[in-house]
């Protein structure tokens, strides 16, 4: 059964800093991995999706990588801004059209 | 992509009552998923709802407590029955917006439930 772990649980950085959020998973037969953003009391916004055949995806200041052999994914945020403050969740799926298994998230605070 | 709406967005309910949460998708989808997010926790899958068949529940969740309907390919409801304060959570529905061979999940805005 897939298990997803995220570290750190919380992170506070000054504005402008580049940062990396880490996600690890136990089953290397992962089908896809998604990174989400969640603002307090809100739903989830999909940030990046990486298919198992891909190594990385980029969207603006965000870059997500996937290394199936080591069971790891990272989310890189460049030039962080206070508006990036949120909880970031990674989730893995073992096949298409199946539910995701979520990590506990990293709560990010970017200080102006 | 898929756009998902949920009703209600939030509610405060008394112990022992029931609440039905609605999830509407702007396109036809095979599977819909219901998750619960307890305060300070990550998302836990409650059940998978497939149109035309009974929902499949995860360990720890039962149909009597969380009955689900899936009358068509764009709509589902989750009922939280005989509520207790421990049911206070955000409830989210999601769908797989598979397109062109890509599988990506989209989430509704969630229903924040407080049980007093």
C-alpha cells in the first residue's frame, strides 16, 4: 500500500528565498504524482502533475521533479513571495482514475 | 480539466443530526472520490463513487454513517449521519479529469462542517 511522507512539516523563509519541499513514497510503481496547494480552510488547487514517465514539470516559479527509483519528489519554489504562504500537499496515484494517497503536507510561511 | 462545486460551503450542525453534501462537476466523469480532512490533518479517502453501482468504502468508513448517492455522471452526494463532534472536518469531493491519456485529479472547494 502506497504511503506518502512529506518533510519538513513546516517551513518559514524570508521573501525572495528559493526553497525545496520534499516528498517520499514507498511504492515505486507510482502512476503519477501531484502537488497541491491548500490555503487555510479552503480546497485544493492542483499545481503540478508528473506522470510516471516524466522526470519533472515546470509552471512559472514552480518546478517539480520525480525520481521513482529513490521514491522521491521535490517541489522547488523560486524567489518565494508572501503569497506563496500555504500548505503544500503531495499525493501519489497507483493508476489512472483511482484515488490519491496524500502526505501530511508542508506548511510554508514566507515572511515579507 | 474539471470544475467542481460543492454545497454547502460550510455548516454548523447539532450532534445527532445529518447533513447531505452535494458535489457537481461540469463534465461527465466515471469516478468521484470523497475525502475527509480533519483539523490539522491531511486528506483521508472515505469512498469511491462509481455511477450505477454501490460506493466502495475505505477501512474505517461505513455506508450507514456515510451514505453516498451517484445518480448520474456529473453529480454525487455524501451524507454524514448521526453526527458527533468528531465528524467536524472539511469534506472534499474530487474527480479524475483524464484527458488525452493524462490522469489528473481536481478537487471541489470543500464543505467545512462543525458539529456542536
